[in-house]
C-alpha cells in the first residue's frame, strides 16, 4: 500500500473505533499522540469520549509524564494518570529477556481495568508496523489482552507515523523516543530504583549537552553513551564535561559508542523464532 492508502485505512479504522468510547495507552510519544489526535477527531463526530491513559511508572523518565500531560492538553481527550510499580514484581526486577511481555501484561491489564470501570469497550495502543519486525515481546501481551493497534493494522511504519503527525501539526512529531529505562541495562542485570534514577539523571545530562537521540547503557561499571552519529564529534569535544558530570552521579567508566544511537542495541544477542 502507498502512504496515502495507509492513511485512508487508518482513518477508517479510527472512525470505526470512535463510534464507541475509547481508552488509549498514552505515552505522549509520536505514535500514541497521532492516535489521540485521530481518536479525539472521531469522538467529536460521534459524541463519544476518549480517555488518554498515561502510566506513572518507575521504568519511564519523569519527563515523560510531564510531556504526556502537555501533549494531552494540546490534543484533547480526557487525560488520566494511573500509577504502577513494575518493580514490585520479582520476575521483572531480574530483567529477563521477556521483561517487556511481563511489563506490558501488567500495564495493559491496568488499562483494561480502568476501561472496565468506565464501561469503555475499546482499548488501543501505539504499536506500528516497524515494531512487528524487531524484538518486541510486549506485543504478545497486547494481542493476548485484545488491545487494538490501529497503526500496525493500517501498516504504518515509524517514518510514516512521524510524517502524518507532522502533517497534523502534532508537537510530538519531532520528539525523540524515550523507551522503558530497563532497556539501558543488559538482560539479567538487577533492576533497582536507585540505578534507574541514576541512569535517568545521566541521560538528562546527555540531552542537555548533546540533544537528539541519546541513551546511557550501563554494563556493570561501564557507562556506554549512544548518541546520533552527527553528535559524536560534539560528544568528543565535550568529553571532559561529560565525564565530570557523569562521574559526579556515580558512574565509574565513561565510554562513547562509535556506532552511535540505535534502538534495541541491548537485543543484539536475542534470536526471534
């Protein structure tokens, strides 16, 4: 399908879903923001409601919640914050290879619980076509729980989602993604509030000094900086300040990954059947 055909299919699906009240898992990122925009537009036509549900979680940076609040106001809908604590589950604290499945099962279980209380028949989330072709065990939980994924249903890739969000003037269109903080540690590494908070503060330093897509991956005592390739030279120039500020947070060895930023770099040893 062409991008225009995918857009038409997405609008058709969103109009169909919007005939009833909708509960959307809303992170404030580009995928869920596009869905919120379209869901609100559809709801306005049909006189229904859209609940944008954001999870207040230890596994996501605090800035994500503030951004979600801002974008929800921008796009409309009824913004709801649900507090979750994934680390209360022992299985998740050990960061197993299926951690994303366990987390999504818990999160979307909460989403459906809220939807049930509000008598909302449709729950959806922002998986796109590209997500279906990389290691995303959380998608299994989405399917098991019957949560809809309109972007994937319409076959939209990440690039097409961003282009469509920009077309609609959505501010999140150019916002770098901020996935679960557990992705900063190798599988099998113990997850703790203290370590996750330290990494979050470290990434705030990287965003301040480098901008763009940044990750601070932690391998024991080694902190590995990932940044957009065009930012690598700047990272070297600012090496002294980066080292000083990251060591002040408690990191021991500071390294720069010359391969640059890449999503899912902790999944390189994972094989999909």
